[in-house]
C-alpha cells in the first residue's frame, strides 16, 4: 500500500516535471442545470390519476393521498380510496395519515429551524440518560452523527425493545449496551439514535419535541393537521386507519401502531395538504408565502451527504448517501435528488421525492402495510416527467424490494415442521422460572394448566405460547412492528440460560436464570 508520504512525493514529482509548461489547470465540470419544462411536468401530472388508480387496483391498498409541488405551486392534490375498509368515508387531501419514517426529514427541518447555525449540527450531543457503549464515542457524538445514522449503533437498535413495550427512557438508557460499529465510518439506520439527537435538541430548549415542532415548523408553516403525538392522530376525525394484507389478498385494519417512543423518527402524522406546504418550504430554501420559516443555510445543511448509505452495486452504479434525515443522491445529470420512505409493517407506507434544481416534489401517503405503492407512484411520476412515459414497471420493482426487506430477519429454520426423530422435551421444571437479561429485562417461563409453556417478555408483560420443536428447543410467533414469524427459543437447563433467536442478532438475546 502506498503511504501518504509516498503519494505526496509522487505528486510533488509530477508537479516539478510540468513546471514552466503552459498547460492550464483543468476546469471543473459545469454545474447541472434544470432540464424539465412546464410541459413535461404537466404530462406527468396528467398521468397521475390513471397511475394511482392502476397501482391501487394491483395492490389493493385501501387509501392514498398525493401532493405535487412545482415552482412553489401545488399543481396536484388529491385523495383516493377509503380511509378504513368497511367504512364508506373516502380519503381526501385533509385526511390524516401516519407518515412513519417520513417523519425524519420533517424532524430535521425542525432541527434546522431551532439550531440556526449549520455548525451547531456538529456540536456534541448531550442527553441525560443516553450513552453509547464506548465512552469516547459518547463524549464526541454529535447531532449530525445521530441524525445521519453514523453513530455506530446497530441497525434498528432499540426497535425490539419498543415492540416489547418499553418506553423511550428505558430504550435510550439501554442503548449503552448495544455493540458499536466504527464511529462515523459505518451506516446503520437507527430510529432511536435519531430520536436521541432530536430529543437532545428539545431538552436543550426546555421543551417537548411536539411543542418544539409546532412552534418551529407546524404553526408558522400553516401545517394545521400535523403532529408528532399519536393521540392527535387518533383524535383526528378524518384519519386513515392502518391496514395489513390478509392471506386471501384483502386488507384489514387489524393493528394500531403507537410510535410515540420514537416520535421524531417515526411519530409524525399529517395530510397531503400540509405536506404540500412543507414541500414548498423545502423547495424554496426555507421560505413560505414570502415569509422566512427556516434559515436557508441550516436547511441546506440537511440536504448534504453525511455518510455513504448505499455503495454502488457495479462500477457504473451511483453511490447513495444519507444526509440529515434525507436519502441524498445525484442522478445522471448531476442533479441532487432527495427522498425518504416511511413504512409501518402494521399498516402504513409513505414516500417523498424532490428534485430541488427543478423545484419539483411529490409526496404520497397510504394506509396499507408496505408493498411499494408510494415509492412506485413517485418513481413513475418522475420517470414520466423525464421521458414522457414510464420506462419500467416501477410497482413490480419496488414491490420486489419491499418483499426482500420483509424476508430479512426470518429464521432459516421452519419451526412449524419438527425434524423427523425429534427428541422429546424435558420436564417443565427444567425450563420454568425467571431469567434476567441486562438489555431486554426479565423473561418468565411458566407452565399452564393445559400442560403448555408460555414465555413472558417486556414490562407489561407480553405472553407468548411456546411450541416444542426438538429437545430443549421451542418456538413462538413474534408480534409487533418488527415481527419475523416464528423464532427459536433455545434452553440450556444445565446452566439455566435461554437464548431467544430473534432478539439475538446483536448477541444480546441470552437470558440467565437464578
């Protein structure tokens, strides 16, 4: 490997060899320019009705709302379908949806309005009750590190604690036990790392995150139906219930997702009309209706790449970056493209995409679990604007990507099919009792009057019936936002431990009995 000194010497030699020549320094490439005409955007807008109707037919997603902004004007604003299956009420531009992780760029907008100076994003984050495993990282981590997922925390750290019913304070306190990847050199998407960064800002201002968001962004921007509190969503008379897909292809409002624990990262609810105002603010550099809402320089900082999130898949592929609450990319024309998706497996899927140079943006809100619909609508829209028509089946592409994501984390073992010659389980007393884990808390295994075993987890607790698989191995059906189907429970009666498979991705899933 060439050292820095060797490289410097070689560079100096090259400079000396060309000294005195008349060769001019190479010019930088020209800056990208806007390429879309009003007519091209109009063509894409006219196609939206048919695009949405066809994609909703193919997916069966009950309801959807869309807003498109171009040149500081709302050029499309419309709702489709039902707010709730079984209820005739229809979706309109003022129907309130849970936006899931689309909350992140909204929250980074709030942060930009509070901090005032772009350099403030690089100041050390201090939040009582929050620390990372490495004390040095804890003392150096910044708001930018946490809002861009480069703190070193594992992917989705803390989400399983939320699924088990732990509150924000418990989760943030216990992140100190999670293993760390290299600080500022690795990307891993973490809702609670992001939440810690936002909460630190709110705490420093002596306010709740909801009040800070309302005072900084929602009220000044006229986003009258937007909140970061779950109760506000529930209380909205015109809100879209969340739906999941049934085995027969129909959709049902079977679950309720309360994301208050991670409100800055996933707890915003809003309408297409309110989101159109936010899009206008974003594309106008922080102004809205002639009024400065967010400082231009701090808002611009949120749009800059902070960490590589997606290395190129081929030598000709493009690198994907993450900024402050935004996916940041550059297209073949060199134009900045900002985007973010939101997804609740319990029943919501959203997407936003902007081309700031073209002053063009679209937001799509749906009330169905993620099957790629909002991402496909947005991709089809921009594809049509560029080429006059869609050049690929975007729904098939995005649907396949979501199916791949949904399959991750599932056990390679089919616990519904015990092996031939499976060993019998031991006596119940070999397994029953209380087990402790510093991260996940207490686990209790009990025998029922019907001769079955149950596993209790979390503060409530949540009770899961155990099914025998083989010898000292059992399984149960996971539940919650991060459910992965059946997972293994591996008892070791000799040393009174039990390991729970889906809780053990970061080697934190072993519980020890007394």
